C-alpha cells in the first residue's frame, strides 16, 4: 500500500509539472497573439501602411509578381527560460503553515490588480516559502472588475496570514504600497508583484543575508524574465551606477523596515516607475543594496504596447533629473562583499533543528 501511495504521489507530481508547463506555454501563446493583433491593428490603420498597400497594388497592376518581402520581427523565445520557469512553478514544496505569528518577521507588500489570472501561481510560490513567519498585506486599489473584487475578498479566508486593505478610490501602486507599509508589523518589508513566481527559499535567503550583513539595507536576487520578453537578468545592486540609466530591478525585494522608513515611502504622484525612483533615492542616500547571484525569481514581463511611449520617456527623464547631480558628481563604485565566518549564535531568528525548514521560533 505504501509503495502504491508513493507511485500515486509521483504521478500527481508529474501531472502538476506538465500542467504548469502547458499553462505557461498557453499564456505565452495568448500574449503573442494579443501583441500581434495589437501591432497589426496599429499598422493597418497607419498612413504609411495605406500608402504602401496602394503602391504594391499599383505595382501588381503593372505585372510585378514578387511576394511581399516585409516580414515582421518576432519576439525571441528562450526554451531554457521557459523550462526553468516551469520547474520553479511546479516545485512540490509544502511548507505552508496557515496560522499567523503574533510577531511576524516579514511583511509581504503587494497591490492587487483587475487582471488576476496569474495570481494562483504567485500565491503558491509565496505561501509555501521555507520561511513561514510572515504576514501578507494585499491592497485592493478600488477594483472595478466584479470577479476580481469577489476573488480578493475571499483571500483572507484561505489563511489569517493574509490581510486585505481597500482604497475607496483608485490611487495607484505607489499609494497602495504606502498604505500596506503603514499597517506592516514585520521587521522586514518584502515587495512583490502579483504576477511573479518565487523559489521557495527566496525569503529565507534574503533574510539570512540582511541578518548577517547589517551594513546593507535591501536585497534581491537574479531573475529569469519570461513571457512578453525573455532573458536572464543578472545585473544587480553591486553596480549601483547602472540603475540611473534605466529601470533595472526586477520583481521582489526585501528591505529592512527601519532603513526604509528613514527615507519615507514611494512617490504616490508617480504612476509609473515609482519603485525605480525609490531605489535610486536609497542609493543616493548611501543605503547599500545587494543582489544574491542566484536565480530565485521568475519575473513575468507583461505586454507594454498599451503604454504611451511619450509618457514613459517623460517619467524617465523626470526621475533621472532628481538624481542627476548625485550620479554625475558622486563616484558610485561597485560593491563587493567581505566574506566572514558565520556564527549561528549571533542570529536573532533561528530555525528549529527538529524541522529545519518550517518550525520557526524566536
């Protein structure tokens, strides 16, 4: 009977991994189709395309028979990234403890959006983290989708670790994060997007780093970017000068709360790139960040064709103008670590030996 149960569980795990792979490929195909339709509609209504079509029609009337040589570029697809994302998403880890701690160490901060089709994958990757001493604050930024509203109201019923805050009017991601931070009880703030997927050890490894490196204020990890764009992001906070030129960080980031509060919250007037502006503010105020050189996150890239390129340019220039003087006048050297031996007795938060991944005590 025991052997039969093991085979049955192995079969369930295999089906789960195949389902995750199929789901990711389906989402990728749907996104590419939406991108193609959006681009085709934009091109077909442009004056250039109308003039080009008229010119080709005229040439065919004159006997020109060559096929149309214009081929639209396709988005690069990296099967290694797709396989890696499917592997992370389908991990069968079950570290979930439904009861919340009275003194959470980590406060997870996120803002819920109307499009919640990716939430379940993110939920499973967060709720089954090896570090279970956390609270999860999700902000309802005045949802307009009735199904999404019903869905978010049901989340707190899954576990009392989840707290849902609601805005009476839509204020944006930055204001939503600020509302969550005001209610956060943890020593650390973990900022995530509700479309990304995290390795089960993400919080634990980031927390261990900040506990053993008090000179650092925040930490993240390498990221596998997938879906609309696919590439391996491995720049990192060790090269702070690079962050001035473009929005570098991807997805999750663990921030020491006392250091975060020294500089204040996110700029709620920025509807785009508010997180980038906040990380630049930290660097300009001599707070140190680090990126763990390990791919612990899968950052989902969403179609950005609907975003106004002129607005993106305007916001980028506005943010860069705030910190131009600092980055142009202050040497920002690359950051390196001084490796030191670890004394476990110095750690404030420890993991019980009888269950090295779940039972956490103070």
